[in-house]
C-alpha cells in the first residue's frame, strides 16, 4: 500500500515538474516574440527617420543648386547690362549697338546672355500721350471701345489734379468704394509699374501694355525708327498693311547698315501719321539683359539709362529692376528642372 502511494506521489511530482517546465518554455517563447516585435518596430521607426533625413537632404541640395543657378544667371544678366553700355557709347556706326529693339546674343562661359536695347522714344509716354494715342494702344491690345474709353478716362484722372473726374473716370472716392488701399496720385506717373494701380487695370492687360509704354520720353509722339509694330499700330489712322511694310523695310535696312555701315535707304511712307512722329530718339534707353545657365537658372535685369552725352558722366542709371521672366524661371528650377 505504502509502495503504491510512493509511486503515485512520484508520478504527481513528475507531472508537476513537467508542467512547470512547459510553463517556463511558453513564457520564454512569449518574451522572445515580444522582443522580436520591439526590434522590428524600432527598425521601422529608424527607417522612417532615415528616409525623412534623406528627403530633407535632397531638398536642401536642390535648394542650394537652385540658389547657385539663380546667382550665376543674375551675374550674367547684370554683366550684360554693363557690356551693353560701352557699345551704346561707341562712336563707330559699324560697331555701335543701336537701341532698336533687336536682340543680341552673347555666349559667356557656359552661360548665355540675351541683350535688347530699346529707345524710350519708341514707346508711348503715359504722361504725355494724347487720349487718342492711349485709346489706340488699348485697342491694339484687344479692348473693346467701351472699356477703352473708360480706361483712358481713369488714367487721365490718375494724373489730373483735384477731385473732379471725367465721365468714365475715377477719383479718390471711387478707389475707396472699390476697397483699394490707395488713391490716385493726382500727378504724373512716377514709374510705369504705377499703371498697375489704376482702377480697372488687370494683371494680364498690364503685362501686355508695360513693354509698349514709358515715362521717360516726355513726348506726346513716338520715334518711328525704333517703335515696335504694336506701337505703330496704335497710332490713330494707322493702316496695318502700311505698318507691316514699313517695319519689314526698316528691319532689313538696319541689318544692311550693321553689315555695311552705310546709311539706310528711304523707308516706305505711313500715310497721315506724321503728326505722331517724334523727330528722333530719346536720351533714355532701356537695356534688358537675360542671363541663362545650362542648369536652368534664368534672371532678367532691366536698366533705364540716361545717355547724357557728357564726357565726364556719359550715362546715369535711372531705374534698376528685375525684369519679367525671372519668377517663372525660379519656379521652374524649384520644381526640379535642372
């Protein structure tokens, strides 16, 4: 009997030990599983952090690249302005650069500079031009007669002193009713950019008008030798066919003059427009210099320069501004257009 109890006790003890061993084994397996999951989560976290650091580093490198390209393009553009000045002052007809709106391309290192010189007398002076010339400008730019009349009156009211406004114009109260934080100057425009503030002037219309207008000629007329086709089309009574023939003949004559140095032949007439012709160029020339790098950088510098004719001070820079085109290029290379 006692032997049976002894055997039974031994069996129970063995079962207890087996159960304890099984429990210990299960516990150890569970701990190893938790440890493995923890390691996997830590590795995943480190992977996310590493990916973020790589992306940030790439973005910083791209920004640095863009800044370098823009700095190089700006140096090219500004160098182009100072390259043009001695060519403008050159007394030789064979090598002189005329302010005729023709583009000149200069390769410098691996970059390219495109330089355009424009006589300001070839543009419409928004302070001096008569109403019919401003109306012709906006008609050429695609405005209807009603909108053209209104905009001409609003521009006149911007310049006219006092608070009496034209029939379709706008003065201080009109700007305030429109919710604008500025009012008319009641004096001449001090910059072409001020035209953007005129009530009813849209960004799209300003972008088309700005290259055709000036404040520097101080002349109610335009120089036909340097005016663009759009400016000539704006002259009251202009005939499109005559304007086209004149511009073609003028460009051919200028090319021949540049090659031979001889004075150009007489140009075809533009009937009935003589009253709007200025006798010659303005002293003020706008230099537009566009610098472009192989990596996508582009910068445009525009300088309005008074060619004084004085030996001790041959030119004075009247305006120094970033030209249209720089912002578009910055957006392009920021998007990764290397």
